[in-house]
C-alpha cells in the first residue's frame, strides 16, 4: 500500500480514540516552484513569503492527499470532515516545529507526555509507518 494510503488507514484505526491525536504540520514547501521545481508535481507553490501563502500551501497539500486517497482506494474522503487528523502550519519566521522535530521534508513522530518518544527516518524514503504503528500500539492498549 502506498504511504499516503497507509497513513490514512492508520489514522482511521484510532478514529475517536482519546489517547491518540494525529497532527499533520506543514513546515515548508519541499519542492517550491521558485527554488526546486519538479515537473511531475500537480501543483507546486512557491516558498511562502507570508502566513497566508503558507496556509494556502497547506490547503493544497490537504486537497492533494484527498485526491490520492480517493483515486487509489476508491473512497470519497474529506480529511477535514471524515477523519480526526488535525492540520496545522508552522510559523513562517521561526519554523519552530521544523526545528523541534527536525521534520523536513517528512517525519513521523510520536509524542507522549510532551516528550518525543519515537521519530522515524526522513521521508519519503525512510518514512516508516509500520515502525511507528508498532511503536504506538502498546502505548495505547488497555
């Protein structure tokens, strides 16, 4: 299964579980049109110059993820309505979350009691959903 689909399925497994919160934080554009253009990308925003542009880029990311899930899994999914995933954007000037999690370009982290207890390798190649899934399961079991 592709990584986007696997992440979506994982989040659905814990939907409604008060012990687990999935948060996707948009930290920066990995391949901005004005810095490192990738022809294959459907949409490629420029690097954000203000918070409104960063929020627009986050909106595009959500739409692209929904499109990928809908195409590959045959589901009509609204990530904002049908899941418990929260989406946030990092601060523009400080990139506090990126610095705290060393998150660029993609990173999965598990936080327990305000402490990072698990981080997978950098995505997309070392993005280890299965490892994160196995680490999380005993933390939330009854």
